[in-house]
């Protein structure tokens, strides 16, 4: 009877009855590429500024991002979140509203932590996130700043971290006030 289990499993795989999550002939890569096209996140910057010397894949595809490097020339909020994090879910509509108001004045970069790319893309799609994000699958980045997400770093145009906010922003007004105070930008 102990042999029947592996034999049955092998027969099902050969017959094409394997798990829907298993890649088959590049299908998983094609589905991820299609989801990236559907979500259409903005392109990732090549670097952000005076951040930890870490390199992460861009959630929307494209080249990896080395966080430490020259500033982007635009003040940037680096927001660390995870799809599994209830406070992050509560904060996301505030960030979406902020992005709409701050276009051209303040950029956003997400650090999707402890998510698989597919999960991160589905989260972005469901909440209307369009700004770029990187994938920190192991949570290395956020542990440098907080015990858990969300955490938001306020990075000036030259790449200097001016402020670190731990916890969610609960209103657009609070986020706008923090940006004015720490980055000197009125949105």
C-alpha cells in the first residue's frame, strides 16, 4: 500500500493532473508576464538614495533595483508593505489617493515584503497601485527599520532619508502633512 501513493502521484502527473500551481513548460512565467502587463506598474528606478546596499527584483518586471545609489531627483516615499498585513491593506487607499495628488511632485516606491511576485501583483491590481515596487521576499529591508510593516521612508530628491514613519497612514491629510514637514513639499 505504501508504494501505491507515489505510483498514483506519478501517474496523475504524467496524465496532466498535477497541481495548477506547478509550472509546466514556462506556463507560470507566461502567466506572471501576463499579470505584469495587466497591472502595468510604473517602471522601477535604478536606485533611490542613501538606503541599505540591497538589490531586489522589480515587481513589474525589468531590471533589478539597487536601493543604495544616487537619488532620483524627485522626493520619494519608500513604503514597505505586504499583502498579508492588515494595516498595509488599510493604508493602501491612502497611498493611492496620495499618488493621484502628488503626481510629478513626490514619487512612490513600494517594497513588497514577504510576498511571492504573483501575490504582490494581485494585491497591487486589487488596490489600484500603479507606482513601482520591488520584491523583498525575505523581509530583509523592513527589519532594518521596524519590527513589521507598514513603514514609510521619506527620501529627499538627493537621496537622503529625512524621516522614517512606522505604522500606517490612516488619512490623506496626515500623509500630506508629513510630506510637507519632512520633505518640504505641499501636495
